[in-house]
C-alpha cells in the first residue's frame, strides 16, 4: 500500500443474506444487507439465524426465510439493527428483480415497510433511473460495493458529511441527525451486468421496446430473455426521466481506474502493464478516487500521461461510448476513440 494511499479505516458490522422463499404463490429470491451496532448484537443475530439455517457455509448465507420475517427478527433483537435491500433491481436476487422480486416494498415487507429507509441501487442502475419511481422519494438511494476481492472495494461509494460512527452513518441514511448525504459514486449503469435485456448464450441484447415487440423471446433460440434493470424500471415507473425529486443527493458516474488505464494501453484491466502503471500512479498522485475525480488533467499531461488525461476528462464530462451489459455480461464504457491514439503520448513506463 503506497504511503500516499494510507489512512485510518473504520468498519461497520454487516453481512449480505440470501433469502429464498415462497410468497403470494411465487418463489422469491431476495438479497438483503443486515447491519449490527455491536458484536453483542451481531452474536444475537447469529444465534437466531443459526437456528434457522446454516450461516457458516458461505460468506452470503442462504436461508429459507421471508425477508419480512428477517426484518422482524432484527427488530426484536435491537432497534439499531438494520436491513437494507441489496442491489435492488438485479433480475434474479433482488427486491425489485424481474425474475423473483416484488413490484413494491410494501408487497415484500407488508406492515414493516416503514422500517426500510434505504435501498442499494446496484451496478446496473443509478439514482436518476430510480427517481422515476415516486414511491422511492422517501427512500435513501445508496451505492455500496461488495467485497468479492480487495480491488473491487469502493468501486461504488457513498459520500457523507456525518459523524464517523454507526449512528452517524445510519442517521444520515434515515435523514435525521446532523449528517448530510452529499452524493453517491456510481458505475455508469450501462456497465452493469444486467442493464438491458438479453440472452448471453446467443450474444443477443436489446432495449425494452424491442423486447416487447419480440414478446420477451430471444430471436435466436426463442427462449425467454433475461429482463434487465432498465426494462424493469420502465415497467414500474410513474414519472418521466430527468425529473429529480426535491432534496435528492447528486451522483457521479465513474469507471474504475484500472479499466481506464487499460483503455489507454489497449489491453485488459488485469494485464501486468496495467497493474504496473496503476501502482505508479498511486505512488505519484494518491488514492484511486482522488485520481479519478480530482487530479487535474494538466498535471497528468505535464508528466506524459496524455491519453489518461483525455480519458479522465471524457469520463468526468460523461463523454463515452456506452455498450450496455446484459444477462450477466458486463457492459463496456469506451472513453477513447481510435483517433485519440494518433496524437497522444503513451506513458513512458507502460
């Protein structure tokens, strides 16, 4: 870890739980985030859930437990134990998912719905897409990043001006106390794996109007398409696009730094060349967010990173070619075009 990136780290006790159960004559598969204010409360939660299913076999335990019942158990244990629906629009495992979710929070949580104060937007949607659902106006839209690997930590994030404490964070999410929710840092939603409709096996993707015309079937194999987040939001929306609810926090769309570097070198983000330049940049300029969001492009150009400066400038202005993800396939956000490589300098250490 470069000295330029070191700093204090604070943790919140939390876990993601997969609930698979039947409700209203349909099988539901919902991922929820559970948070605890202390190890004492966490142990009580473990004891209750451990009596229901195996909570030790996976980092994301799978329980045959209704989401409402899970919330009820948390409320019985502590009024500071919270549940937030995870990646709320993902087709197969989310509260609004097209394959196994619900059409409203009330349908999922019934009379306990007032205890749901936030949802995760997930990689395939951003706040602007969620603003089209007026029922979410009083729900805080947060963006987290799961810990599948250390490099993916904070690829989405929440910016808060709040006390650095459990209550400080969650009071801000609940829109009370002294904290202010400033904005979220987001993927371009088109980069998410389920943004549009499609069938990965047949290399087929399409926007909602075409899906409707084709009656939801893949034109190649005639099997049902996986209905993406954009289509699902279109179905449930009661508000036109580009209408921002009063008081809603802003957001920024970002591309992970290794992906940006890979585009400048015209190689994949996991290549040795990318890793070398990535750590070189961290040593010189600080952490990834400061490079993506704050570092001046003139400073990069002065040190010979012309293509990187151009790519970051395009990203910050939303100038990108968007190739949306579908049916589990990540989308591609292209920040550079062929003509850009003819005049710009390639980093000398690449």
